[in-house]
C-alpha cells in the first residue's frame, strides 16, 4: 500500500503530533471533558431544587462532525483536533481546508479512540474547543500558535504527495538505468 501515490489532501493526515505535543494537548483537553448523562441529570436536578434561573453553561469539548463543522463556519471554534485514522477518510477530509480558510488552528492526533475517551464514547472523529477558563488561556494560545505554524500556514504540507515508495527490485532496476545513462553521457562527453 505504500507504493501507491496518495493525494496531498489525504497524505496530510499522516503528519500527526509527536508524543510531547500530544501529551500537552490531551492534558488540556482532559480538563474540559463533557459531563456524563448522570452528572448532567444531577446538575439539572440541583439547579431545579435551588429554583435557579438560567445558570452558566459549563465549558466543555464539542464533538460530532456536523457540530464541529458548524462551529468552524461560525468562527466559534478556537482549536480543532482531528483523528488521523478515520475510516472512510472522506468524512473528515474537508475539515483541514475549512480550518485553513477560517483561520482556526487544527492538528491531527493519533487514534480516534484517544479522542473518544475524552468525550465518553468509543471513538470520535474530531473535537473542538470553543471556550477555556482564564488559567488555561495561555496554554491554548501557545498550542494554537504552534499548530497554526505547523498545519495552517505550512504550504508544503498541503502540496506533498504521499506514498510512491519503490520496492527493492524496482530500486535496483532504477539504479541500473541511471548507471547506463551515466555511461552513455560519459561516452558522448569523450567524443
């Protein structure tokens, strides 16, 4: 499968974060895990008992492909994290282009299961952060600027074809052809 040429739009999903960046990102995302159904029920019940009018909506990760696409289009997303192993890839291939167009920092992370754990599901294709607390704002800005430089502004990333790795037999054959051409050029230079 590595011998096939891969278009740049699909090849960009192979450029995932390294371990240090992933750990830093997951640490930030873990602080904003959405509440489970039981936690939400308890919170709403407590608010109803207090007869509280509308309280502040809790800040947490947004997930779901349609929801994230809408957040990006409305410029509400501050950071988008996309899984690299979504199948079929056509489902999420539009997100990087949309993020570049809207100027939203995005990144690719290894494993849709890692994102799924954050949102209490088996897998998640992408998650987005819309708001963070004041103490995490600096971390979000640092990650956002890093990802913008690494993914959004990197024109090379969007133009590099993937695959095309030749097998050992083909490598030897190409080397032999190159040697023959060099010999022919050397003969012409002598004449």
